[in-house]
C-alpha cells in the first residue's frame, strides 16, 4: 500500500534534547496530521496543518506544513521520557476522502 | 465529549471464520475511516464512510467490507479469515474527512 517517506526511522536521544523528524511525499497535500502512538493503543492526534507554510505548536511540539506542500516537519523541544513512542505523519490530497500515513519514527528517550 | 470507541478490544479467530468489528465515532462526527495496522505494512487505509455511503476504498480484497448506520456507528466485516489478517484494526472519526481524524483504541485481531 501507499505510504509516505518518514525520517528518521528511529532515534535515541537524551532527555532534554530537541528532536526533529520529517515526512515527504511525491504528491501535493492539502492537509498534514501528526500523531503519536503508544504500544497497543490507537494513534493520538498531536497537530493538524491545513495551509502551506503554516507553523503550529502544541506545548513542546511544533509542526510545519512545507511550502511545497509535499513535506511536513515535527519538532519536539526538551524531550522527556514520556515522549517515547512512534510518531506518524498523515497527508491528504485534494478531492480524496482518505489519509496516507508515513512509515513512522520510533523515538526512544534516554533518561 | 466521549472519544472513539471500538469493540471488542481483542479477538482470537480461526482461519476460515468471519469477524465483525464495531466502531462508535465521536458524537456529531459523520465520517468513519477504517485502517489495518501491521508491523510490516504500517497503517493501511481500508475504507471511509460518510452518512452511510462508502466514499473511498483501499486496496484490500473483497473479503473486507463495511457499513455505516444512520447514527454514524460503523462495522467492518472480514470473511474467510487468513493468517495474514492478524493485525490491529483502527477506526477513526472526523466531522468530515477533510478535517482531522481521531482514532479509537483499536481491535487486536489474531487469526490462528
């Protein structure tokens, strides 16, 4: 099935460090969503982006809708142990009723 | 507002059987999407329903089907289960699929 390219695939970081991850597509998207998923649970929506260039924050999380509309970025500042999990991006093209998901970034925080 | 609920949370079935999973969306949401999540394939879109109409379908065999009721609750059915159908099945609701989706906790299906 179709998936977005998400990088990095996984990362170990020290508590307190900042984290950056991104998602790229060959298609132009109208909407980008970022989720976090804990083991055995459903993804939890973190941030939704609807306009190219849009920068939106949710606490220590900041996400941006790339100006080319083919990419999006998520930054986590001052990471803490509970940031551990898998982060997914999801994008939707105009006129469609479905989201395509990224391959996920597995984040591990070392205390 | 209550979140998206899915029942059952866990299921164990045998090859060849069929299964029905249920999803109740957030109150007021009319769009329900279903996804299959496996370690190898990630999150794959199954289908989306809006006001009882299927508007989009993913690349899954006809053994996978769904429906939506007038109260927006949705069910998906998998017939003639195969071992490869073992996965976490997730349901997501939104006011309209143009907007953000909220996921339920999922149903973990194991086929033996």
